């Protein structure tokens, strides 16, 4: 089989960069997209803000403690979607095999060389140049022979850079990296790996498949493969979204069941609007709860048949939230997600739930 040529394109601090582009007074300043309210959360941060340790999902009050000069701007999701459409129009000039991961990143398979450029490296440079010329925004790119390595590579020269991982260097390069950077290894898994003496790709590679199966179950084969720089997943332009979720941070910590349930129902309504408009009906409902101390839990229930009306989603979401009520500890955030859509298979290594944060 011919060696694939994969590019992972990732916009640099996308939301914050759009805001700095559209408001010149913000350029060079630490910017957070979100709300500075006591219950606010950072949705995105500029590189100037990241230098102070400000990151997405950080509580706004914490962000301001780390960076007192931080400038908050409210999110403008319609603008970000419009810019994302421009970026994808650029991608389409270079390949028909485009797999979006979010508004600001995508995999591209350029093996077929639609534009006749000599190498994938030159293709990535041309794509980044077109994006800059047409949107005024910078992008970083990773070039490699599979998706896992391309995604790792795109982060290696950020911002506004690119990096290539060739077939003759891939396996050795992976050994030098911390496992916390690996796609599919979240903070909890990384900590578990550390307890097992696994901190680098080399450490992971040294563990047998049987050892990994004992400790990581169904994810073991994925970890065993990526430790060797292996990933056979194709770029899938027909990738089906596998979940829809909505969550909200309350203005104050809640302990009253009626208020908490009302918040869950609002999030269920948001999710149902999406499901109904797409005619996408899932069998699994998940409720997420974040307490005042930031401890987070989820409750999930799968049903034999898809949830096909608002009433059924309400009933499922209420049953799940009531499993943790009453509560003595305040709840700061709730979320509802529907997944396991009818006729869709799950590729856990390639899919992440998509949440839209709403203000209470």
C-alpha cells in the first residue's frame, strides 16, 4: 500500500486570534474569550494570555489572578463559524479528503496531489499561506504518513509553523515524547500511566500488549500501536458526528433539587433542538455534574431504542440527575449529552464529545 501523505492543520489560538484581528486594540494583549463574571469560564486564550498560564476551561476568577491585565471578550460563535467555512474552502482546493475535528482543525489526505505540488510539505505551506492571505489568521501544520503523527507534529512548531515526521523517523520520534501529549491519553490516563512507570513513548513501547490490556482494557491496542508510531485510520470525509451536548455554569452554586433539575432540562432542550433539526436520535443519554470544589462526575444510561422525542429525553435526563440528588455539596455546572446515534459505530480513538457552553 502506498504511503499516505497526511496534513493536520490547526489554527493558532483561533477564537482569540479572530478577536485580535477584528479589534486592533487587542493585538499584543492577553485576551480571553469568555466572561469575566464570578461564574465565568475561559473558552479560549491568546498566546499572550497563555504565557501567564491562562487556558481554556479555566475559571475566569483564576485566570484573572494569574493575569490581572487579562482582557475578556464575549464569544461570537457565528463569526468563528464563518471564518471556519473560509478555511475549509481553502482545504477543498488541495484535496477532497478532509476530516474536520472542530471549527479550527482538520485532517487532510493529500496523497492524490490534487494541485500537483511536489511534496506534502509544500502543500501544507501553500494552505497556510492561503489561509493567512484570505483570513488574516495564522495556522500551524503537521505533515506525516498517518493521522496520529500529523496531529502531534502540528503542535511541534506552534504558533505559525509546521513540522514533518517522515516514515524513517516516526517510531523513534514518538519514543522521545511525553505520553501526556498523545492523542487519546487524557490527564487521568496520563496520571495512571505515570503510576505504572510510563512517562514517555519509550516507556509505553516497553510494555507488552498483555500488560496494557490488563491495565487499560479495550484501549490497549491503540496505545500499543501509537507507541510504535502506527495508526492505520484513514482520513474520513464522511465522519459522522457521534454526540451532541450542552452544558451550563450556574451564576451560583446550587443545592436545591428543583433549580438543578431546571438547569438539566434547559440543557436537554438545547440538545433536543440539535437532534430534531438533524434528525439524529441517540440511545445513550449522559448527564455531567461539576461540584463547587470542581469534582466532576457523569451518569450515563443506554436504552434499547433511540430517544425520539423531547419528553423521552427529559425523562432520561431527570432520572440521571436525580440519582445524585439530594446534594449537600453545591453544584456549579450541569450538562446533557446524547450519543450512540442510530446506525453509527463508535471509534473511540477518533471521536471526542462536542459541548457548547451556555451562560446560565
